[in-house]
C-alpha cells in the first residue's frame, strides 16, 4: 500500500503541538466522514454477520427456540455427519478438477489472443460472453444440452461413434464432471482477461533476447512467459480457489446437489441445514468450516508464494 | 495481503484493448504458416464451443415447444415462431420481473458508485490512524465467501424486518468492498499535485473529490457501473433467499419459475425468457466492453 501525501504538506506548518494535534483530529474526522457511508453498510451487512457466525456456531439455535450455548457440540456432530463429509469431499473434488482446468484453458486462450492473428477482437468478446450471462439461463441451456437422450451433446457423441455416451447430470459419476465443464466454460473468459493483462506486461525485449539465444517457442514460453506471469498466475490461483470452494448457484440450478447427493457441496449443505431445515446453529458450524477453509488455504498460498519468490 | 494489491497492480494495464503491437507478419516459412493455421483452428473451435449454447438458446426460443428436442438436433427452427416473443409478455409476469430487476440494478449501482468512490477517496488520499488496518479488513473480505455468512445475515435482515422487501437486496449488494477497491486503485494513479494545487486554491477535501477526482475517474466509474449493473441483474442467490413474494421476483427468479412451475412445460417459451434475460446484458456489455475489461483487469475481482 503506498503512503499518500497528507494535508499537512499543504497547510501552514503548525508551530505548537496543540495545533498539530487538532489538525490530526481534523484529518481523521474528514477521513472517516469519507469512509463512513460505505463502512456503515459494510459493517452491518458483512462484519456483524461474520462475527455473529462464530457465536451462532456454538449454539443450538433454530427458528423456534432461543439460542443455547452448546460449545463444540455442532462441530462434533459435523464430524459424524456422512452428508457433510460427502459435501466436503465433493467441494474438494470440484476444486481439484476446476482449478487446473480453468488455469490451463484461460491461459491458453489468453496466449492465443496475444498473437497477431486476425479476428482476435471478435474472439475476445466471444470468450467473455458466458461470464456476463445469467447463471440461471446458462444452467438451463446446458442442462438441456447435456440431456442424456435428446440433448445435442449426446446426439453428437453418438454421431461420432460413441454408442453409450454418459448420462451426465443424471449419473452420479458424470454429474460433477459436467458441472466442472460448464463452470470452466463460464469462468474462463474472466480469468483470460487477467492473464491477457499479465501477458502484456511481459517485456518484448526478453523474447527477443531468448530468440537470439536460439530458444524455440516452447522454451520461450517456459523460460520467459511463465516466470514473468508469476504474479498474475498467483493472483488467478487465489481467486480461482476461493471461487471454487464457494461454488453454489450453478449447482443449485443445475442439479440441486443430485443425483442423490453426488454433487452436493459445502455451500449447499449450509443452505439445506440453514434455510430448509432451519437449524441455524448447525448450519453456522458448517459455515465456519467453509470460512476457515477459504481463509487458511488463501494464507497458505500467500506463504507459499512468498517462499517461492524468494528462492 | 498487500501482495494481492501488487498482483492486481501488475496485471493492470491500459493497453488491454488496443490492437497487438507491430505490423502483421508475413508468414514466410512453412513452419510459421502451419503455426498460424493451428492458431486459427484453435480459435474457431473455442469460439464455436463458446457460442453454440447461445445460438441454441436463441434458435430454440423461435421454435414450437415440441421442436425443441427433436432427434436428430435441429439447429434452426423449422418454422420461426415469432409469437413466442409476444406470448412471453402475456403468459408470464415478465414485466414485473424486469421492473423489479431494473429498480434493484439502478439503485444498487448508484449507491455502490457513490459510497464506493467516496470511501475510496478517504482510503487513497486521507491519512489517519487505523486507515490501513481498516482497508485490510475490506480487502480481507475478498477471501470470505458470502455463502459462509449468509445465514447470520439473513437472521439480521429478518430482525430488521427487511426480508421480503427489495431493500434487502439493495443493502446486500450496495456496500461491497469491490467498489471501494476498484476506485481506490484508480485514485492512486491520479497525481497528488492536482489535489495539492486545488487545496492551495482553497478547495476542501469534499470539493476536491467532487470537482477533481470524480470528473477524472469517469472511466473507472463506468467500469464500476457496468460491473455492478450486470452483477445485480444476474444475481440469483440473494433474491432467492430474500424475495419470497412473487410480486418482488427478479428476472432470474422468474426464469427459474418458468422451468419449475409450468405444468405443461412450454420449453420454447422458457428459451424465449432466457433470451430476454440475456439480450439486455449482452447489449450493455457490447456497448461498454472496454470498461468491463479494464475494470476487471485493474481490480482483479468479481463484483
């Protein structure tokens, strides 16, 4: 964070500590007055709920009763809850597929767009399109496209000779891969923009120098592009991880967690316990797990990044 | 946490949308020509994969309901049923949904831009104790998924009797860290000398914000406006939790109801509804594409 210039430089230099003090207070008051309108909303709708979350997770609050402190009871219950375990594993499974796939695809498209080929402008617009489209429309169109019997995807698969194409969203094994395909399709334009921005900061001279040294395209990619993109890749990975752990709306519209609970993720477990079964305390304990998962993994990534950039 | 800013800073660039530098190279060697061919081929394949669902959506919106799932796939309607676009207005509450969504999108965008740019000035240009910590708290919430605190937030809103009113969505969306972050990134690129000169001329801090920073930051405001508008228009979970009354439904909830509620599943009408929800956003996007891309590249965040 860069330090910004102060008012003090513009104002006459105060002679007495008393005046300086008053100026400091005045500065703080003006500063706060700028931040306050936004901060009030931010505090009420984000900070207060986050703090309340931790309290509620230690209670047995439901919609009828009063909250009683039950200590770690909710967390103990989570450990023995098979549905929760499935939701947790599914979330990780989704993340493990979605993160590398999106990284590779969006970087690939960014590289393609960074060339001097004709038509890149149109292509860039097309790549970004899914990201600005409503999740409900996307989910429905893809649901129907993936429809096992009469959806276009399986019709095409049969046409090219796959006699028994997967049941996609109706099959417990194939539902999650289908969700990953769709979410990658949706997100790649967004991450592509970040990579494209990163690519354009890579100094041209480095490529020239590498070419002089006889490096081929692949060597230039590995030894120039990848190292120079490091900050971007790091940032994209952090955002991608958080966004993977909190995946929800797409799954809710597409599969509702099904078939069975084969695509149920953490967010949906929280949703079901909280809004469908009104177990606020128990749902909050699961929320704390999601919260910590995101925070801890983000911190680990930052530490990892620091270590790597020092080496 | 400041690394996140550096990363975003480094990825920020104004040249994103400019044409690639240098003149178009003439393919001299067969190798180069082959590489270009592969490049075009890859581009065409990806573009088809990207656009086919949209094509199918629009094409289906003009079919008869029975024709939507014909085997084999029929990519174009046999007869164009333009009346779907008339029926959608009479057979559904499309007008109500659009009105609610527009009200939300406009109010949220206005509040987000106003309070966000105001707060950003405080963070970027004022120096006082606790400022940096406070900003860290703002940034830190990027790593906190909304899904993890939606329950306490819902309880709070219900206690405030705001649940099941449009106000709940307005409050939910209008005060995010996103706007503050994006505007602060921009304000820090404005030379301090400008405000310094204004200060000597006797302008107050509020005056500097209004007369210097706001006019200078029109591109950033455009980015924030477009991103917020699209996000509010497309938001599904917020309205799903808070807006139970069908008269308050937004476009997304309405679409969802088209799928789940109709007994006689008119698939064509469903696709018509989807097209109607996607087209306004597509137009907004095409008009303001530059600002979208720059907004995302500078902030590195979703709204």
